[in-house]
C-alpha cells in the first residue's frame, strides 16, 4: 500500500463525505482524490522519478494535495518549517535539492531573499496571490488529468523528507518511505480508540510536522477533517462548536492556552469526546486542570518522533481514568508499546535494562526511517542490528509503561518544537562580547521547556540579555532564541573542559541562578 492510495480508498468508500473542511471551503473525498491525481499527473510531465518537491506554507487544502499528490508521482515531498529564518531554509532547500518549490504567498519574500542560494529550484508554484516569476499552484495542479497516474511508486520509494536537527546543529533529512508512513498510520490505527459514524476530526498541528501522519489516519477512516490554518484558541473553539468536532489532538502548550483563554467558556464543546496530546511532555498541573475543566473528555498520549513516522507508544482513556482514580504514577509515562513496532531500553553495553533502570530507547519496525538524506555516516550511527537509536533515555516499570527520563542529545522541546543547544550556542559565540555560552532547557508551565542561555562576557565588554536575544533573532527562528540569559563569571566544567550542563540545570532548579525576565 502507498500513502498516495489513501484518498483513492476513502473516495471509494465515502465519495461525498467532506475530506477537508477549511474556513469556508469543503472538499469531498472524491474531489480530494481528483485533485491529488491531477497534481500527480501535472508533476509527472515536468519531473523525473525520485525528484524532490518542497513546500513552504501554513496549513491549507493545497498542502493536503501535496501530501498525497507529490509522492503519488514517484517524487519526494520535502516539508519546510515556515518558522525558520531564510538562512536556515536555504540550507535545507540546498541540501534536499528540490526542482519545484510550492510557496504560500506570504512566504515568497523569504524565498526571494535566498533565491540565488537554491539553484536546484526550477519552478515556483504559488499558493494565493500573483507573482510574475511564479506559476499559480491551482492552475498547475488542474493542468493534470483527474485519472490514476501511470507512474506508480514502490513501497520502498521515498515519500516525505522531514528535517530534524542533530547534535551538530545542522539539520538532517529523515527519509520516510511509503512503507514507513503507512506503517506509522496503521500502528496508530490499531492502538487508538475510535468512535462511531458521527466522528468529526480536527487537525491542529502544523502540517510540516511529523504529526501530519494523523491526517491520512483520519482519511483512511473517511472521517470529515476540519483543518486549522494555524493554532489559534478562539478559532479552534469556534470550529469545535460549528462542526461538532468529536476528536482532536494538540500539543500541551495548546491545551495550556485553552485553559487560560477567557473565551473558552463562551463556546459549546459538548461534541468533543477525545483529546490526544503529544509532541512534548504534558506538565502534570496542566493535565490536572484540563481533566477538571473538561470532565468526561477522554485523554490519550504517546511517544514518537520524526524518524519513527509517528508514535510507537500510547496511553489511552482507560489508563488515564484508572491513574486519576487510583493516583497511579503512570500519568507521568508515555504508555505501553503499540502493536506494530518493538521498543527496547538498553544499557551502555546494548543489553536490555531491567525495570526501573534508565537506558537508551531503541525502536524497530516498518515505520522506522530508511535513513538520513545524503548522510550515510549519520544513518550508520543511528542503527545497531536494525534497531534505531532514538537518543532518548527512558525506563520501564514492572507493568511495561515507559517513562522518558532525559535526552541523550541535550535537545530542548519548547512548544512542541525541537531546539538543539549547540545551534544556539554557535550564534551566541559569534557575538563579540561572549566568551563562553551554554544553552539548556528549563521547565516552563506553558511551553514545556524554555531556552536558557548561560553566558560569560569578555573583559571590557558590556552586553545585556536583551541584546543577545535580539542578536539571536536575526540568525535563527524566533522559537529557538533564549527566553532568559544568565550571566556568570565562568561556566562550570569537568576535568576535560566539558561544560557541566546538568550542574547548570541543578543551579537553576535550586534558585542559585536566577532567571530574570527580559
């Protein structure tokens, strides 16, 4: 089975059911199938098998067309994070080498800034607006015939290319094949609870995120899917009421925003039966408040990552309710293994760790990425005997629940986005006043974690925290910049000169290092 088969199957079973409800536009499954076929055939006429097509846009129906239509033409869809700075986009586009770039009009200025740095791009398709150097996406798509394409991929062909930063700070392209993505979709479908014929789903995550695999899961079940352009609490609430949304998923930060939003009480949310949360750890207090506010709502969570094409762990309604009633610690876990993948926790020697003993989390299954794009060294380092090293540290309990203990790679998760400290540190080190810098994550009730920079300043130089934040803002995406800057005389180091980041975290937790608001 191919990812591009999803709208075809759904249209066979429910041709007139809404596949995408976006603002005032409704697209049925039959219409979605035809749009995707048209796009595939239009692309086939101007590309070669294996070419890449990149997309830079917020959520919209055209993005859904690309989800299926690009890989349906035996091409790979490169999903670009619209929150990145132009310099960051230039690296990813340059590394992935797409021949075609699909761009939403509001992001065209960013592309024009780097146009001379992305020579592989031969054609720009514009979503919305007009530009002389671009072709309208809709006109290009509709130039193709609404028939099943002659060019059919194999399950092993590259489908999506998603970039995730490594410890070096340079993004790596996670290669997800049709088999990987379909396996991720089916794994969640076998593990997640599903309702009846009246289900209406709502998609809230940015579609460039790996959480996009949930969209084909909804589509395989032929659910009507309400698509949010981007997360906005009031818009989300209004859509739940307007369309009778029964299930949705969101990042913990989104849940926290809904709890704080005074508009929440104005809307009828009685149709909502299930709420999944993920992409970051849910603070216990936020979950407690959410359960108290929306009694009767079934909560679920899990664990996954870009390289896994979705989740491999899950904890559903029954566990949430049992834990709440009995005061069980499992609410701090990410649940138990899903059926179609294997998860291990191993010690430094590669042996399975006993319950309660921390170790690295390894995963094996059809949904595990095929490798990193043009990076055989990183691919080889990520696998041992077919087992993928997640870089996360976890521990089992006696009942098979998995707890995430720490991140082996020092990654920071803030608002569902990955921030890699070395990337931010490299920017800080470029400031003339900075002699040393260490970037760490600190707990945050809203964002899960916040980025904290601990800096020592050169003699004779003066700089403020606000100066350094402004400096970072010019170089990297806004969500990566420090929320706090702490100045110290010297960073703590071990005998070999390595900065002791854990000691810095402990000092912040103990109040020895004070986080001043900028």
